[in-house]
């Protein structure tokens, strides 16, 4: 009777030195050079960020140590008196309020445009519309500011009057007349400026939705809107949030457009239609050229607060991206 001898696998050999180097990383000279350049670039970026943070912190400490008021709560910016009195309460309020207004207006419109371009627009219209959106992203900030001051502000009176007639009882939309150089106008202008950023990122996210998901929903009898609601939006939710965070970062740091449109003062107005207010970037741009050395230190201190807020916004966007495996791999 023949017996079958089972095949015995050969004993495993210990890895060679070449295999160990391959397991650890690059082995070819070009790979090692590229790896070194990549690491050096990352380290250089961290060093630059640390240098910026250190410079801002040092100059901010010099200014805040001589501040006769509370840096966080004072409603005044007067660095030319002795002792100096300045604070960021009005600037923080104006920056946050104008950015929130911009996000409330821009995000729904941007998502709607992105969905239209990816799922509704005919092929012959997608290219021209996408080109116009990309063109909006390339317009300089000062051009937006000039357009806002010369075109948007004079034509806001009708909207302000309507809001005052129907929503003035809330106090938030009461209007006493005057030029429409208010937080609402600034928010609308910022919404126009961040719209192409949010639209382009959202469009790319929606284009990455697996075709099988949409086909499966259609096979179950879903309408086009139901496909978007059940397959497209859930898949791209984190990407849309991340795009919104990028737009928020642009709105928080916008300088020239806000400085051109807004009538600055150091009062917190209850109504969004009252002229006045201020933002971090606008205050720095308008006062830096005429400020003394100490005044510049004070402005740098306010810039440090804006720097921290921007870092927090970008960190939140990074955390949201990392929650989705589909996007975190490209950004690791």
C-alpha cells in the first residue's frame, strides 16, 4: 500500500540584511534622498511655526505686562497714553460674529452648488460653472473690498430696511439708518469670499462617493434626491465639515476686504445692522503703520490671539478628517 508523504515546508530562513533594510524603509539612494528631504521639510515647517509662535508670544508678553486694562475684556484700544489701555473684547466679538454670519450664508449655498455640479448639472454646464467658481477664488481681497465698499454697501439699504420692518423687534436686526457698514455687510462679503473654497472642496468630496453606493440606492427604487440624502451626504459629511473649517479659517483672518467695508469703533453693538465694530485682522491693518513700537507690540498680542484661534480651527478640521478612514490616509 502506497503511502503519501505530506509535503513538508522548508524551514524559514532568517531575513537578510537587505530585507531588513527594506522593511525599515527606503533602500535606493533616490528613496533615501527623498525621505530625507521630506523629513527635513516637515521639521522645517515645525521649526517655522515654533519660531512664529515664540516671536508672537515674546512681543505679546512685553505689551500685556504694561497694559493698564484687562487684555481680554477692555472695550478700548489706546496704546498712545501713559499708562496704555487696550483690550480685545470688541475685536474678538467682531471676528467671531462676522465669521459665523459668513458660515451660515456660505456653507448651505456652497454645498448646494457642489451637489448641483456633481449630480444635476448637464455636462456642458459643469465646466463653465466650475471655471467661474475657481475664478472667484483667484480674485484678490482688496478687489472684494473695493466692490463691497462701492457696490455692496450702497445697495444694502433695502435689505436693512426690510429686516428692520419685520425683524427689528428682536433687537438684532434693528436699524437706525446710516451707511450699511456693519457686521452683517461684512459677513455677507466674507460669505462671497469663502464660497469658492467650500464649494471646490465639497465638490471633490462628492465626486469620490463610490458609484456602487449610488447604484445600490437606485436599484432599491430611490429617487435622485434620496440617493443624495442616503448615500452622497453621509459619505461626504466629514469632508464638507472640513471644507467649512477651511472657509472659516479664511473668514477669521481676512484683512483688506473687512478694513475697506467696515466702519471701525470699539463698541459691541447689539444690532448686526448698526455701523461699527472691529476684527483682529482689520484692527492690525488699520493701526500698524502709524503705531509706535509699543503699539505694534500690542497689535502683535492681538495677532497672537488670532493665531491661536486659527490653529484651533485647523486642528479641528484635521481631527474631523482623521475620523474618516477614506480621507485620513491621504492626510497622514
